[in-house]
C-alpha cells in the first residue's frame, strides 16, 4: 500500500512547450533575411573592390600612354639672309661683314596638355666667338600643335674679322663662312595638375654662309636637338 501511495504522490512531469507553426515560419524568415543581407553586403564589397582595381589599372595605363609627358620637338626649318653690309677696314683691306639673318624655328608639342615656355635665345658663333644673339618671347604651344617663330639676328663680325680673312679681292668670288648656332628653350608641361615636368630643349646647328659682292645665302644647315 505504501508503495502505491508514493507512486500516486509523485508530481507529474511538465510537458515541454510546443512551438507553433507561426513561430517556426518567423524564425525561418529571419534566417533567410540575414543570409540575403550578408550576400548583398559581400556582393557590394566585391563590386567596390573590383571597381577600385579597374580604376587603378585604368589610371596606370593612362599615365603610361595618354598622360605620359613626351618630349617637345624643336626644329630649325630654315635660316635666310635678309641683308648684308660690307665695310672695308683701313688695315690689310680686311672686310667687316654685317649680316641680318632670319631663323625660322618651330616647336611641336605632342602632349595632351599645353607646353609653356620662357623667353629664349639663339646664339650664333664663328670659330667659338659670339657674333650675334636672337631673342624670342615667351609663349605657349597648345596640345598636339606646332608653333613657328621667326627670330632675327644681326651678325656683327668686327671681333672676328681677322679670323674670317675676307678681303676685297675675296669678294670677287664666293667666300664660305662656317657658322654654328645654339638655341635653348625652357618650359613646362602640366597634365591635369598631376603629371608635371620641367623641360629644357636644346638645339645645335651648323651652317655655311656664302657671301660675295652680289650673292649671299645660307647653305648646308644641319641641326640636332636634345631634351633634358
């Protein structure tokens, strides 16, 4: 009897709470929304990373091709004689030659930005002695354009008259004088304010001035240019 009473006195075990179908559906929906948000965030991060990589590659390609600062081209198109005066000295009948030369110079800019340059000079020499200097003003060469300049120089040979050794008798034929010139132009190319470069263009030329009493001309002009 006592055993039966003890069995009857034991409390009944509590049943586990049951989860309704609505709660299961809500939990499942929250899980699906979390997965979708995570996928969307990962997809956005991937797209942003890919865009940054593509942009970096594009900038690198442009900096090595389109935006790369190229060397301007300096060319001596021609040198012409505009006028010659002869002055016979009192000693040894040596002739002092005064000539006006016109140099046609062009600057070609192959860049996508303008090339701005400062005042420049063209020096003429005879056997290492300066016999004339031509001056050109500052200016600008637009992108992919060429600018031509005519610079005039008065060649005065009073300091080298003995080296030239031109006499009155020489002028009855043709006298040849080997001249050289040097042109220096300093400028700058600025592409979008990012790619900047200071440029110095230098050109050395050699030419032959043929003079006589009736004939004056420049022959055999040979030039070479380099850029720093």
